[in-house]
């Protein structure tokens, strides 16, 4: 059952009535630090929604209190998503408007929200985007590195071996890399990036939009040294890494190594597509070579 009485938010110390909100799931971006970065449409949506699904009710409450919003909150995060999702879908089925927010930034970026969106769409419910702040895009805009093509990696694996293997897979992607990282792991990750990607230009963007915002630039080895020697690591961190040099494509041995690595975890078709994308080489040629390597592996196993 939807509430019908007027709903308000506070702007410039004055109450503002929020327009009625259509039923459905509303994906609402929230500030990544500075609470003034909220959009007017986001305020209207949060105030008018029947309920707000959020990662942490305590974090969400700080934003809502700042703007005098009293919409009920329900937790939705990776630990309770399986149990909470059916309840939210039931609200949507009743015609309710549900707003989904993360602790900061745009939902679905490194959080479990995509499953809610997918099941909501599969059930025939409307899904609306209310765009706004994103740490990945904010870091990309201030890093001073190419922005015409970028690859969002999110968090690298925590285990050293897996992290280094993933960095090897990222080596030939012809785009600026955007990586999330935590403070305690920052120096080790930068060292692994330097070892795997070479002396690429990079930027460490920390606490963007907040009081202690910092963007530290340099090559990966220098940045790894800085943070090993005690540079500040507290807060939210985004690493931005320049794309590989376009001077020369990988040679045949490098391509074979990439294909063998991809074939260990993917089909011939998918492995070829991955390597073709990473190297920029013709997909047809890469596919032929992937078939040959797969046949060699089968022959070796048979013998």
C-alpha cells in the first residue's frame, strides 16, 4: 500500500515538497564524500520513495538527516541480499517505489545491486536511473591520463598470486585502467602493478571530494615506493593507470602465452575474443592460432 500524503526534503533550510514518484525500482547515485554533491532529482526521489534499500542504514541516515528526509530504510547488502531481495520484489509487485542506494557513489559498481535490478526487470517492474557521483569517473577526470577509452577493473584479488595473474591479464588491454583499492593493500598492489605493467604513468586518487582529498601522480614504481615509505593511505582510494604504449604489438610468443593462459579457463572462442580485444590484433587470426594451440594441448594430453 503506497502512502499518499505529501513528502518533503529540506533545501536551503526550507521544506520542499517532492513530486509523486512512479512505482518501480529507482537506482539513485549518492555523494562519494561531499554531501552537497547530491542532485535535486536524487533528493526528490529519496524523499518521495516508499522505501530506500541501502547498504548500511547508519551511513544512509547521515545523508537523509542532512536533507530532512524521513523515508523508511531497509538494509540490502551482500550478506542479506538473498533474504532481502524477495521482500523488495514483493513491494514492487504491490506498486511501491523503491530507491536503491549504496554507501557512496553509483549503485551496482562493486556492490550486489545488479541482482536486484535483473530480477526486478525479469519480473516486469520498471527500473529508473537517477545518475550522479561515481568514484571511478571522478578519479578518471582528475588523474590527467587518457580518458577516451578506459577499463574499470574494480578491486583486484586480495591474494598475491591471484592478483599478479590478473595484472598479467590486464597488461595488454589498450585502455586506461581504473582500479579500486584499500589503504592497507595499496603499497603491495602498486608494487605488483609496477612489476607486471612496467613504468607506466599512474595516479593514486584518495578521499575525492572530501576534506583531505589528494591526487598523487608518478610512475608505478615511484608511487609504490612512496606508499611503502609511509605516504598517507587512509580513506577511499582509486588507482588510475595509463594504457600500454602503442609502439609495437605483442610478438607471436607473447600472443601464444596469452592464449595458453586464457585457454586454461575459457573456451577457444572466448579465449580468442579476450586476446584479440587485449592486443588489438585481428580476431580471425587469433582464433586460428587458438584452435592450433588447443589441438596441441589435446594431442599432448592423449600422449
